[in-house]
């Protein structure tokens, strides 16, 4: 099982998380979409480990859209 989480570094709150059997792009995209539903994400800075999911065109297009 793989866990993808987005943490607010201001108050250490987990804003969104998603669990999957695969560590793939869908896991990361689903997590970002959950975070978007929960909060106003305009002007947010996301930090990642720069794995293949985070350098994909689909992920970067979604982040620019949000």
C-alpha cells in the first residue's frame, strides 16, 4: 500500500491523503484533487520529492490549473 499526503506546514495538518496499491500518477493526482476540494489552493506552494509522478506533464498541468 502507498500513501500520498499533502501536509500544511503552517499547522502540520494533513490537508488530504489517498491510499493506493500502486505508486503511480493517479495516486498523486487523486490526492491533489482531494486537497482542492477541501481548501482554497490559490497561491499554494507544493514541495515534492521530484519523483516521476511530480515531473509528469499531467501533474504539472493540473497544478497550473489549480
